[in-house]
C-alpha cells in the first residue's frame, strides 16, 4: 500500500511538473506581441529614416492572418503577397504590385521596401516597434503610429510676434542625440537654424543665420566608420526650390564637425540645364541629388530635358569632411 501511494504521488508530481513546463512555454508567436491585423507604418528602411510624403502618405504593411496575405503601400505602388509567420520567424513570398509611374525619389524608397521584405527572415518587437531582420541586422522598422519615430520628438511653438520655432530630435545608432531647431520670423521665408548635440564628449552648438527652410533631415553612415552623420536639407521657398545640404560628421562621438557641400558653380557640366527643384535622398552609402533638366526657353514649371541624378560620396578633405560628386 505504501509503495502504491509513493508511485501515485510520483506520478502526480511528474504530471504537475509537465503542466508547469507547458504553462511556462509561451505559445508560438507570443513573443511577437500580436503583430497581425495591425497597420504598421514604415519609419526606417536600410538604416535611413523615412520622411512623410506628399498628401500625408506613409509606406505601411498589414498582415492578414485569415488569408496569410501581406498588403501595403511601398511609397508609390500598393503591394500584396503571401507571408509565413511561426513564432519570431517571418518570411515573405514574391510581392505583386500596382504599376504607377513614380518619380525617382519614391522609386528609390520603394526598391528599398521590396528588398527589405525579400530579405526578411525573422521579426522583433522593440519598444513597441516592429523590426524586420535578416540574420541579425535590422532591415526595416515600423510603428503603429504615423510618423511617431521619424524625428524622435517634435516641439513647436509660436511667439507673440508670430515667429515659429520648431525643434526636432534625432538619435544616432550609437545612442547620441542631435537636436535641430529652426526659427522663422513672421512674414519671412528665411530663418535661423540651430544644431546642438547631447551625449558627445564635447557637445556641439552652432547657430546659422539667414537659412532657407528645412525640407528633410537624414542620419546615415556614408563613410562606413560606425558613426552616423546628419544631413539637413534646406530648400528655397521661391519658384526654383533650390536645395542645399547642411551636413555634420561625428568624430567618433567625441565632437561634431561640419561637412562641406559644394555650391553650384557656373560652367559645371554636371549642372548644365539646372534651375533648381532638387530632391535629396540616401541610397546605400551615397547621398543622391535629383533635379529636372531645362532647355533654353523652358519655363520653371515645364522642363523638357528629363532628369539628372548626381551621386555624392563622403570623403576626407584638407580641412575636414566633404561631399564630392562621383
């Protein structure tokens, strides 16, 4: 009788242990936080932040568990295709897409989106964001809220005289902070841009007067040294929308230095037919500038000689870093 009681007790303990082990093991997909049925907005792809597009559009993706189908918007075209999700493992099948005609700037983004989906092998939830990864590298980052991760934080205020102050905070991949602020006096198209850092060994702070409005900001590691630079795109408010770059390089997070960006020189063949209307983007480890080309007699609204794409590399110069047309 005693032996039977011991055996029964052992069996009960074993069953209890198995039950506890089952309860401790999360069901497949639990660590993903329930990513399906949610519209995720793209905030970063290929290591570059994604800026708001015209008409308040933003690339996004939605995973439908009923059909195992992914649908979304890649920057110009809508896309659709199958996906397989097993715990933290995630893969996408070939994607079909609509066939809209897209400007070069958007097709560059769209190609990056499709490349990220093709290379995805697993996912990770980090701070509420959805990360798509290959082996370990982050291919793309999504947020449930539109534009929430584009600039980290945005603070805007209007003074009594009508001037507008906007401050945007950017975080580098090494965890340092760069704050970009701009002030526009009421009734004026130009204003003041301030750049300062937080967390560097020697923090940087500089004010730039009489600058055109900021149209975009990118953080990227174009020289591949492991430390992000920041590229502030400004565009004139006039009909030409002439663009330029205010760039800064990290000296291994010790300090920040300005990057020289060459001005348009008369007689430069690369800018033959140039009348502004620039757009800038980051492609891989290059800064890309695209603008329409005008023939003699063309109006500002009607260029007739196609578009030109200039590719800039970041190289060391005599007095610091500089962007050079390749």
